[in-house]
């Protein structure tokens, strides 16, 4: 199954301990800033070999964690005008840039890393347009290898389900400047998106709020994908596809992004109608707004855990449970009981926004967590290796 491509996947070292950790794993929370930005990523921006954090207006250098400027972003109606960000070397100059777009407008932009001298002087990163997608109902955006060519494409989930699903591939204009070229997948989207092999045919499909798109056998970018309109969700960004129980059939982890409830859809294979069938079980409904789901091997046993939490003031606190305190939790699969067991990372300190990142930021051999939401940007440093 192809993965999303943040720089963290390329730079972080996964754990190799054969034994399960003592759960729950403890985390120390370090607050980097307080604002309403909800996107973040992890990469080595200054080339010193250490993983830094970028979140909204600033990047934070590993070690002192002081804010350094990246870009200027306006606030609008309780939202910072950015629906996530991705660390990626857009122009191939060896310096990691940032790609991002707006909730409300169709422009996808890249922010050019000014290099060591510009970073040292605190320069704002130059802003360049990659594409005007024409759509301003952008829920969350992703750099993901859809075409299977080891290069990322840009995909933006549209909460307006009547907007089309598009894949945008990197290209070059006549002046050799980087641009994005659009490719139509299908006519429907909806709140929630996921990437992975839903039907176990070896090709990665795309899940949206109104169903799922089946990846064609070839020429992925230049034809319409078969659409299966089999559900109606206000789903997570992203939903997760993973063979949880090891039976060879991929399962799906979903959540109600603006209400209560995280569920496992255990894959049962194809039914008589040739559609994928699932058995739904509840994972957790103790908090609301698990808008973003993430998987990473927190305990070092070789199996990934689910990481999520309460998106702070999603819809400005107007969702069910929206004014309850922030919380973050992770879930460990128990093969004996065939169920997920939940553990609280913190309650009242940090919630989530639109993105959850994991990497060994302090290089101590375990995975740390980075989140950015409307209660600020935080690093949650794992204490796993310190307690073993």
C-alpha cells in the first residue's frame, strides 16, 4: 500500500524493539506557539541533520524551537487561511520547501526555502503559484503518490460533494517554473478522504465522503476512475486503510469528523453484489471531532497504532462536544480480543488540527508526535526509551 509522502517518512527511523511497551506511553508536551493554524510537517529545513517543524506562519529550528518566519497567513471567520502543509523540495534545489492551499480559495502555492543564508537572516519565503484549481471548498489537502511512480501528486478533498475529485501532478511551465496539471478522477467528493488498496487488487484506491474510486489498471492520471457510491459520510481526513487483523483483507478506520465516534470497518471481501463488505465495530465514542486519523508504530512492536484526538474548536466550537476540553489518544490492536484498546496521551493540554505528524525528532529512538490546532502547535516527546 502506497503511503502519504511527508518528509517525516523519509527521515524518521522506526523502532525495532520486539517487545510491547508498557502502556500507556508517556509524552511530554512542548508548546511552540499559540495561534489558530491547523497544519504542520516535519523536515530538516536548514540542512543541519536534525528534524525541524513547520506550522503555519513559522518554522521551528530543532534545539531552541524558536519561531522563524515562513509566510504571512490571514485569519478568516475563526480559521487560519491554510488547510494543511507539506514539506517537499518543489524545485529540486536540495532545500525543503512548503506546499499549501486555502480553505476558501483555489490556489495551490509553494513557499520557497531561501537556503541557509536567507534562513539565518529570517527572510520570509517567496510565494509561488502552482495551480488555480477553481474550487474554494477545500477541506484538507495531501501530497500522495497516486500514480505509483514514486513522485507525489496533489489531491484536495472537497467538502462540497458536488465538486469533482481531481489529481494534480507536478509539471514544468515553458519557463521551467514548477506548476501543477489537473487530472479528473470523478464527479463526486464529499467530506473525508483516504488512500489505499480497498479491494485488495494491488492498486491504491481513493475513498471520499460519498463512496470510493477504484484505481484503473493503467494510465491512472488520464482516465476517469470507476466510482462506487456505497456510503455517505462526514468522514475523517484521512480515513485509514490497513489490514488490522492480518487476515489478508484490508480494513478501514473511519470517524465522524464533526461528531462522536471512531469505528473499525473490518473487511469481509466482496459480497454477492461484487461490492466490498465490512463489519463495523466501535473503537471509541468518548470524545468528538476526531477529524484527523494517523498511524505509526509508537511502541516499537512492528505494528502501527492509531493516533487521533479532538480537533479543537472545529466549526468554532459549534459541533457536538465542541466545547469540551482537548484530548489526544492512541489505540493498540489486541490480536487476542480482536479489538482496539485505547490509551490517553493527554487530556486538557493538546488536541489536534488537520494533520498529525510522527518522527523521532529528538533522535532518542522512539517516535514523537507533532500537532497544530486552535490551541497551538505542540511537540509531544515520547518517553518510551527513557522508561524502558
